[in-house]
C-alpha cells in the first residue's frame, strides 16, 4: 500500500478544543486533489478564460510571444485548454486506501498516580482540525483550508507507565536546573476519505481551497527524536 509522509513543521496550539496551526501537505499532493476537482467540474468553466489562464500559468513565454496578435492569442488559448484537458485526463483515480503519515510535536502532562499514566497534551482529539499550506496550480489559498479527522479522540491520549519507570523517565528529561523537557512526538497514520472545495476554483484562475476529511488508523507516541516508541494505538 502506498504511503506518503506529511511533516508538521510547527507545534500546534489548542484553542477551544480546535487546533490552530499549519500542516505541510506537499504541493504535489494538494495539486493532485485540486486537479481532480477541476476535472470533475471542467464542463462548468468557460473554455476561453480557462485556456488563457493556463497559457499564462504554464506557458508564460508562449503567451508573451502571442499576446499582441489576437489571432495567434486565440489559437494559443485553444491549444492551452487542450493541454490542460490532457493533463487532467492523465490523473489517476482517487484511492481512499492511500496512507499518509503526520508527525506532530506534543507534550506529556504531569504523571497521574491514579491511572499510572502520563496524559498527552496538544495531540489530536475530538473536533481537531489543522490548516495545510500545500498549494499547486489550482490551489493557492490556505486561509480557510482544513484537514479534519472524523474519528479523532481523546481516549488514546495517554501513555501508561509504572511509577518506577515514570520516575526514571522524568529524571532522564530533567536538566541541572530542575527544568523538565516534556516534548515528545506523535506519529499518526491516516487516510483521506473525502475532499471538497471550500472556496471554488474559477475559470480565470482564482484558486480554490480544499477541505479534506481524514480517518486516523494508528498513532505512535515517541520520544522527541523519534527513536523510542512509548505507546502504539489503533483507532
């Protein structure tokens, strides 16, 4: 099964149980989903303006050569629109089973002596969503972009550990001044189950924003260097 890796470049902050931050979906991933939406809606766009937009976007040098000659420009717009159609027709169908990996910087809370575990702070939970910053020809706006998870839950956000081991864990993360480094890494594996335009693409090239819905499959909580797994869980 094909797997793709997505790295979170900054820590996420929790705001009324909703994450605010940016996840780096690669440009090629976002471009591919955006192209699928454009292909589906191709008959709804104006061929003339879409051809002109693609001519400028993809073949700028050619556009500069023909822009002052209305006949050459008209032919070039038709040609560019056909090139766009060929590009879209080469797209592979959307496969819901493709797995993606997301690495999140999170923290352990203080040890709970009753449950004999560390709570995990800033991890994905119910109602979590993230912004993505990936873009492409068709997608270039991220202000209202969203990656949501239909099954994110607080129920996995803890790391069981016996008291003696937990004491050593804290000791090993304490510096000479008594400061404790509680940063760890969460590695999520998920699939994208659906996607749709949040802001529509227009035939003049006005870019779209895509809303992605994902389904989590598993999580590993690891030390912040990713070398030691503290807990693995399935969703």
